[in-house]
C-alpha cells in the first residue's frame, strides 16, 4: 500500500509535496464534468516535471500516423485527445519574485480532492529563494451544473512581512501535446478580445477546425473586501494575461476569483463563440463563487444519492470504490450522445482519448445501474450514429456488406493501425451488439430495438456472415485470422470467444426480428426495407449458427481459446520466475505470442457475457483451466475473473482479483498512473462489487442479487437504479436489506426469493 | 513488351528522351563495380524528376525507426544504404545559359549501356530556350580493375554558332536520401582541399562515422588537343567546383575528362584518406582515359568468358539474361567478405540496401557457378563473421542458446521491425545453414566445414532445438508462431517449410559432425570445445528429427503449408477477378492473410532446396495443389516455380514462369523499376535457366544436367565453373555439347550419361 494517499472515505488526500510524484498526483486529482476536464496542474508557474492537461470533450486531432510498413486498409490518421487552452494559469510574484514550487521550500503542503463535492483544494506555505514566505490556499472546480464553467479561488497571504503581490491570471493557447507523432503543435490562434472588461481567446485546431473559445473574468479582494484595481494587459504568443499588483500587509489574504467559460464549436455556431463565452462567464460571475460552490456540492450530492457504494470495515476499499464512481461521473455525464469514454477520461493523453470496446464491455453496466436511462441509451446511440462509418469501414477492408465498428475511434472512423488489432480484433463488433441486448434486458426499453438497435444488429450480423466461411475440411463454419480479447495471441483461427459472440449476435438478431414481427410488424417492415434485409440472410444466420465450429478439448471438457492452443506448453503463471513478470516488460513479443499466457479474460469473457447459458460446473472447469495461465496484464482482466470466481465460489480468488483492480491508480500498482487514471477499468471495479459480490443479474424483468460479501468487510451497500426505481441494497455476512427510495415499485430477487418492493419500503432477508 | 528499351543482344538502349521514364532509366542504366555504384543520373543539372544515387558499398546509416507500437525485442534502428557524394556532376553553360534537359528541346537522344564493356554512353542534341544548339556525347564507367575510380568523358559541341562553353565539374557532398524516416540529412562535412592542383572532399556519416573521400582531376581538350586553362574555384555548401570557360567555335568539340577516386574509411585509415584518394586519382589520370576504357573492356570480357549465357532464336530473352548477369557482377564482386548483396544492389535505395535471406536462397548458386570459389565462400564467411551478433540477437529475444540470424542486416544486427517478420520469419536461419551445404556440395571444399561452417550449423541447430517444443496434445515436436517464405501468412503454427528446414539443419549438423569425427577428429574436438557442444544436444536433435510433426493432407497426399490451411476456401487464382490482382494492391492485409493465396514458393521452396529427397510424383502433387493458389507477388517466386515445372515436365508453365522473371526490370512488369532493379531476383532468373532449362544439379561430386530447352529457342548455351574447370554447355532441342575450356578435367553427367571431360575437349550427345 502506497502511503502517500491518505486513507479517507470521501477524499483523496496528499500530505507533503513530493515533486517526483507530482505527475501521478496530477492524474489522481484530476477534475472533470463530462464537458471538460483538467489535470491537477498547479495554477502558478511550475518548472518541475508536469504533464499539462486541459481537455475539452470531443475536441481531438487527427495526428499523422507513424507506421513501419503500410498495410492496405490502414486509416490515414491516429486521433489524439487535445491539450487545449490552459485556463487555470495564475502566476504569482512576491515583490517581483516568481512563485515556483520547484525552487521553494514547501511546507504544510496538502492537496485534497473532495469526492463528495467535486472540489480540489491545495494549501501550502512556501519560502521563496529570497526568503520571503507566503501561504497559498487554492480551490478549484469545474461546474457540474454549468458545464462550460470552471472556477478558481486563489488566496495568497504574505507571512513574513508586507509585500507587493503580483497576480497574473491568464488564458494561454500556446500549448502542446506530449503525445504527438511528429512533434507538431495542433493549434492555431484565431482571435482574441482583450481589454479592461474582458479577456477572450479563440484557438482552432489545425485540422478538422474545432474552435475553442475561453473567456475569463477576475475579481480581487483583500481579507474578503473587494478591491478595484486596473490590470496591466498583456497578449504575447496567444497568452492573454491580466497583471494585478496589490500591496498586502503581512497576514493579509489577497484573493483572486477567476471565472472561466470554455465553449466550443461542437456546441455553438463559430460566429457566436465570443458572445456565448462572454455571456457564460459573466453569468457565472454574477452567480458568484460561493453560490457556484454550493451548486457544485448539490450536483455531486445527487450523483452520490444515485450511485454511492459503502463498504464498512475497510476504509481503503471504501476510498477505492468511491474514487472509481467519482472518476466515472467526471468522465461521462451522458448528456451528449456524440461523446464517449476514453480509457484515460480527462486524466491524461494516453490512448488518444478515443473510444474502445471498453465502453460496451465494461462501462455500460455502471451507467445502466447508476444513472437515468437516457445516459446509457446515449452510449448506444453514439454507435448508432456511427453506423454509416462502420459500413464504410467494412467496405474499406473489402466486405461487400455489413458493418465493422472501429477498434479505436473519435468520429466513427477507425484510427488505429496495427493489422493484428485494427483488422483482426473484430470481436469488438460483438460487444457492440451485446451492449444493445444488455441495455434492453436491463431497462426493458424494447422500443430502442425498433428505433435504433435492430438496424445495428442486422449490419453486425451481416458482417459476421461474410467474415465466417465454410471449411470443407471440417464440414463446419469457421472464422480464420482473428485476434481475441486476449491480445497475447494474434491472427489465430477459431477464437472461441469471437466465434461464440458472432453466432450469439446472429441468434439475437433473429430473435429480435421474430419478436418484432409479433409486437410491431410495421416497424419491422420499415427496418427491413431500410436495410434491404432478405429472408435468405436470416436463414443463412441460422445455418451458420447450427453448423458453427467451436474448438473444444474433449479431455478437459473446456472450450479451447483457439485452434492449436493445446500445442502450447501449459505451465501455470505461478511456476514462472516472478522476475519475468509482467511478461510484456520482459519477454519478446513472439515469445509471448507462442506462449500459453493470457493477457485478459478471453474464453472467460464469453462465459461472463453469456453467463445464463452456462452452468457453474462449466464455468468452473474453464476457470480452473484458464485462470492459472492468465497474467492479467490488462487492467480490464481482474474484474471479470473476480466476478466469475465469486459465482464459482472461489471467494479468496475473487477478493484477490478485486484487490488487483480496486486501487490500481490510487496505489499506482501498474506504475503508470502519471499517464492518467485507468478510467474504463474503473467501471470493471464497480462491476466486480455489484455484479461480483452483489451478484447482480437481470432475469425475466427482475433485478436479482446473489450476495457474497467478502469476509474482510462488515457490510457492503450500494444503490442501483432499475426500471426507474432506485434501490439501496445493504448486505452483511448474514442479511440483505433492500430499500426502495423512490415511488416506483421494484421487482427484485434475492437469492431464490422474489421480492416485489413497494415504493419507499424496505425489507430484510436473512441469508 | 515495353518498346522503349530496344532489343539488342549486348546493350541496353533507349532512343528518345522520355522524362516520365527517366527514373526507370536511371535504375536500368546503373553502373557498379562491387565497390561503388551509380544510378544513371545526368552529369549536368537536371530539374526534372530524378532519384540521385551514388552508393559506396558497405557505407550505411542507422536511421531512426518509425513504428506504431513498440514491441519488446525490436532493434533501435533501420539501416539505410546511403546516397553519398555526387561525384558525376558536370554542369554546362552555353554563353551563360545553363543546360537542363527539362527545359530544352532534345533530339537524337540515345542512352546505351554496353554490357559487354560496362560503359554507359549518352548522346543528344539540345536546343536551349534561347535557341542555342549543342551536341553532347557523354561516356562514363566505374572501373572494374581500379575499384575506387570512376571516369567520365563529356563532349560538348556548339552546333549553331561559336559559343562560350562553361564546364563546371564538381564534387557535391550536400546530398539527401529520398528514403529517410524523419527527413534528416545523414552526412556531415569533415574537410576539403581545393586549389588549382586538387579537389578533395571528405564527408562523414552523422552516425557510425563512415568517412568517404572523393578526389577529382580534370582535363580539357578541344577537338582532341589538350587545353591548359585555369579554373575558377568555388566551395559552397560542401560542393567543390572547378569552372572552366572555353571559347569554342561552331562545330568544335570541347571535351572534359573527369577522373574521380572515391575511397572510404572501410578500406583505409582515416588520416590516410586524402593521400590515398589523391594518389588514386592521379594514378588514374596517368593511365589515361583511353587505357582505362580498354582495361574496363578487358575486365568485362573476362567476366563474360566465365559466365555468359547465349540464347539463340530470341533476342529479347538473350538481352534479358545478359542484363541479369551484368547486374549481378556489377553488384557483388566477392573481393570483400564484409560485403553482401542488397535487393536493389547499387540501383536504388529501397529495402535499405541491406542483406536478406535472398543472398543464400537465390544469389549463392550464381556466384558458385560463375565465379572463382573464394567469391561464394566470402558470401558464407560474411555470415560467419556475424555469428556473435546472431547469438546476441537470439539472446535479445529470449533464447538461452543458439544463434538467430537477422532478417535484414548491415553489420549482423537486426534492423527490421515488424514482429511478424523480425521475430517470426525465422526460416532465414535455415537458408543460411542450407547455403553451407550448397557451397560444400558444389565446390567439394569440405575444409570450410571445419574452418567455419560447422560452428554456424551448431549454433543454428541449437536455436531450432530451443524454438521447437513438444506438444503433449500431438505427442510430437511442433513449431508455433512462425512466418514462412509465403509472407501472406503470419504467425502460423507448423509451417511445413520451416519445420522441414529446421530438422534438415539439425540432421545436417549431425551428419557433418559424424563425418568430421572420421576425417579430422582433432578439428571436431576443437569446434566442440569452442562451442561447448554436449552429446546431449546432438541426441536431442536426433530425437526432434525423429518425432517432428509435419502437417499433411492425407486426402491429397500433399504437405500442408501450415496447420489449418485446409480450413481456407481454396479458389484458384485463375478464378479471381483479374481486377483484384495484384492482391497486395487491392485487398486489405487481413483478407490476404485469411485467404489461401500464396505470395511466393513455400512448401515448394522446400521441395526445391531438398530436391533430391523427393520424387517427381511428390513434387507434381504439391505443385498441382499450390501453384494454382500462388499469386507470385514476390519477384522471388516465379524462378522456383519455373525450375520445378521443368522438372515435372510442365514445359509451358516453366516458360510462362521464366517470362515473369526474365525481363522484370527491362519491361518494368511490376511498375516499380524506378525504385531500382530487382537484383536478388535476377539471380533467380539465372537459376531458372541453368537449374531449370539446363537442369543443373550436383550429385556425388559430379555436375549433372537434364536439358530441356524451351521450344521457343533454337539453342541455349551457358558457362559454369565446377571444381575449377570451366565448362561451356550448349543445348539444342536435340543435342548437348559440353566443352571443357580449362586444363582441369571435369566430371559431368548429361541425363543418365556420365562423362569425364578431359581438358580442352568437347563432346556432343544426342538427346
């Protein structure tokens, strides 16, 4: 356990300044509200190691790719999330000496992220090289209520003597990404308006023409009394600064309130950006700092009401799971169907901020259970809107029909280019179909199918139909040349998971068509006309389903990850020299590929998704075979294993796997948190509690729980929303209490007991 | 057939200037002498499209790599052959107007490469934009006798009026590669000496510190009479120029003889480079242009004496095969065991000028049969000298013992980085072992084994031993995760060819050990001590050999290219839409991978190498199965198929395949000759005549022929050197004549007739 984050149920707290950990803290203490995000960079100048990150959701850059040898079908670009205008900057000078924590003696440094309120506060005293001492108390947040608004209160108090405090808030468009393929700057400046009444800066991406306009308003006060002072204005190299010079007596607190609006051409007409930004920032200023702060607390209070998890008897676990929930809410609010969830959210640049199958496979359940229905629905509509691009993508790599969703995307176009991933990790298409099932099954929103879902299912089923071929040799349908979820195998034949999810998609598409024929034949007709779906196709899906080949080991009675898997030397991970782990840092790629070691759940991912189709004995046999060969070198691996282990009854294993996911970032287990937090795997952490220990499933329109609280915990409680009812579930080692917090009745099942829970009632069941 | 190269038995002739073909011609008319090479760039300034190429053998640059995602074990650099100091430049001004064929009216343009003499000549008349007309007659060669010397005779004659002709020969070190990964210049200037008596320029590579020093001497004459004139000197940006101004009357021929020495730090001490270069160029000047030209003709005459092939009844084929022989001799002379044969020789930058398995698999036979023994031997010693690097390479990717030769190399280090090639196309190791067998079998030089060969064989066998693993499932040894010669499959299990060549290597190593035990036990002891070879290891090789798994199709009785090959849809290439060919330009990479289509001989490569182990019926079955699925999209493919087809008796197919390789560059079949000529595949062309139509094999120390002259030809004759005797073989449709041109008796076999051919005798056999 890494002691530099203090254990606390509601806050992330760092005590003492450790420059070598600063980039990790910048990730951990990140703020976001779904519209924008901000790493915990210092407001004032800092010359030490730092990864600046101010991100606007949906604003990205198609960076030139970097490849060894080009392959036909590769996309032209690799999208990058953009570090955009630095809006937090507030430079401080004490008698003309610049504050820079890298050169000061820093004392009483405390950084605290209140997850309850969504507020970051930093306090310290600094002794500058000259010997001058000041106290700083800086608080900031990005408003959950006013999405385009960020607010900072920055307090400076001279401690040793009277001082001239110079405060220079600015908007700085002269920023770079750390992650660029060819060292280019991605922004051009477009315009600024800068006078005593306003500071507005508009930057534009060099490609795709995203405009970001930032407007700033500042207020100064001394010991709480407003000070009217005229700043000196400066505009150099796309940096608009207001310089305020204040004579402060020893012990007097000089306060700057900086209000910023960040608006983009994604939301507003380009010619309106200045006006909108100016109006928004003035509105924020009118509301005032204290009221904005209260609103922020209220907004987060509501989030917690809907989605909190409490763990009694384990503060560390409590902090871990709240951090997970907090970051997921910061990343995606579901208001904008054009947005999605990047693997690092707003906490770093890595993985380009793009959308992966992580969203459907790992994140969707969180939003399904903890947010209003339209939020998860918008995640699905995101893919629906990309259907044409997915069709194009399939055409581009030679398919006559169907749709192949991209591996990595910003706008529906593929932007990854390793052939073994881009072209072959096609199981992602199955996850996108599965998410539709998952959503409909959870919400009961069958209209989604006729409105959007079926069209996607048909196009994915068509893709599988064309991708699967008949083997004369096997007299079965096969799927050659794929990469499964276990990316430590590339270009394999008959990956069980991919074969299975492909057939499942074709089966589900047929089932939805059959049901819709009964419930709304008119709607079906419309969709069939739109998609030009032939009876012949549906029949082919059925034929493939009946004659699909699945690799199987008759001796062990397990599904085989792929053809030829049994030719490998099957040596359990535990028998490897621990010095060789993680394999991806110690073994050459080809050695990994030809070894038996599994990066993340593959066959087991299928048993998790299609949990109701397989009995516990089957799950156990496959778990017993595969888990010992699994190195869990993807952050997405332990959660699925934890959930399955709970189901099988391997409680110690389940808890071990839970620990590997729960505090991954807080304790920097993978030694890479400086790049950003593992946002999508956090959703997996949430699943390992709610689906794993809570045993949540949906069956026949009923929310079912099979409790299994780890023996290390006194109790576990969490809230889920199901069919608009919000249920608080509290589990101890012996009892389960369910409480309906809404006026909507809820149909539940605890273990084998069906419970119809009336509004505002609760019920306790002994286990 | 592309008519712009005139058919001629001894020359490559282009009549008329076509700027859009200029880069192709620059490749075709390239000159080389094994030490240096020069594309057919114009001497005078040319503003049109051109790929400048002056190459010094063995001088290369470790360019920074460009990858998408780094994989453990990748090398740090990708080596590049270097475009070095432009030593041919001679700028021409007519009354101060610069000659530039891109801006002139050009008439009577003829470019002729005499393959008989190794000389390039270009003549034309040009009308400049001002209307001034001149005739130009430029001849150049790189000396086969004086390897460091290049010579140019450049004649200018004013045609319309008297003129001031300004001639500016120069040495220009300010050059770039077209192929750079990050747009960098690879050279720094070091020093120059430039005065009325000398022009010497030394450039140094920015990495690895290769020095190249060029020294120039010039002579001027008018109508053959030497003119003494003092040039104006200029030295700007690493370009040393001598400007001569000559008043020439209409019809007077102004002649510049430019002698250049290019010497490198590979051959001389750095502090001696200036001295050596100056001495060399002065020596050349003393010999004089005409004598140098005679020496050049003599040197080439000798080459042709040893290696000519004549085809009667087909000028086009005659020209094609002479071009092949000519280019191979230009590329590699075998004098320097540190050198090897890049895929483009000295004709372009593509493939980095590095060494591939092409050398052992395709080029070695040409040098074995057409050059003195030490030349092929040096090709083997090249790999012996790299043995330590190959051991390091194996360690780097995780092998405890053995050696893995690199896929692409300059100095023994791997410099390619696609995992599916670098890590997995390991059959190259087998080709390097096979080349040792091939050399010893052909030359009878068994001493090579004890001196060098066995050590390499042991280390390669050890690599295979570790790379092969035991499959409990199959109860056989298997080899997983390889890429075979057919690069249209990646990361397959049990590639038949790789399994076969691996076991063959282990068998051959054991055989050599057994033989050496009898013939020279002392030598064996020394090698076993040096390599620390255990009896245990030799035994393991035997065990693997006995229990190796080879994929096989019992139904068709053919070897299977790899596990799972029969799951593919086996549709012959002929049934594809011709619009889709070549596949590598029309299909996405994954579609190619999961298709049945074969880029180049794979199983058939094994049947070619190990020809004496398989009967004709086996070859026929496999050919019948694989050839129809083969797209021959590697220039190395048709030759092997042509040879096998001849052996099987598919004469039309053999000739069809021969045509695909024979004039590949002259007719620019693959539409890529502008990048350079396909030098290594030319050796395959040579093989398809001598091994294919000539049926050359070596068996029991006897040189065997099975003639099969294509019916399109009247006769075919070629020379081969065998055990120091040079034999001229002339084949018609009905007879074979063998003539021993040396004083060494030769043991031959024509068809089933053994012939012991006495010195200077000949014998004719009816077929």
